[in-house]
C-alpha cells in the first residue's frame, strides 16, 4: 500500500507546477508539536490561548482544593473540597479534549486539501 501511495505522490508532483508542488509538500504529516502549534493559529487561535490561560487558573484552583482537602478534618468540608477538586479535574479534561479535537480537525482539513489537490492534478493531467 505504501508503494502505491508513493507512486501516486510522484505522479501528482509531476503534474503540478513548482509552486503547487511546494504547497503539496507543506501539506505533509506533522509531528505532535507542529499539530499543537497549529491549534494556536487561524481564526480561533485566540480561543485556544484563552482556554490555556483558564486551564492554568483551574490548575491553581485544583491545587488549592487539594491542599484544603488534606488540611480539614470536618466531613462536610472534606466533601466540598473533594467535589471542588473533581470539578477542576473535569474542567481541565474538557479543555484538553477541546485542544485534541482541534488538532484532529486540522488533520482532517489538511487531508481534504491534499485530496482536492490530487484530484485537481489528476484531472489536469488527463
């Protein structure tokens, strides 16, 4: 399967102009750090930055809840600080999940662009 993909890539690059071939190469696979950096670019980059700031604030609150949980001996307060700790964990998990979903969305968009470019190149070659 990999050889067939490489053959298709070579055919596409032959059919493309120099600028299009360079654009095609830029659409290649990214490592994890490049994917994470892509979340902060684009129209919703400000939202990702804001969510990371909120994530840090929630982390501080999580640590505070954890310290208070272990400092108290009253059952009612133990429950309150434990629930606060759990809510902070859930909030942080949701923010991380959003970031991973954005990374996945960017991967899907990149693959769609590659397919569009491949279709365009193959239709121009015919």
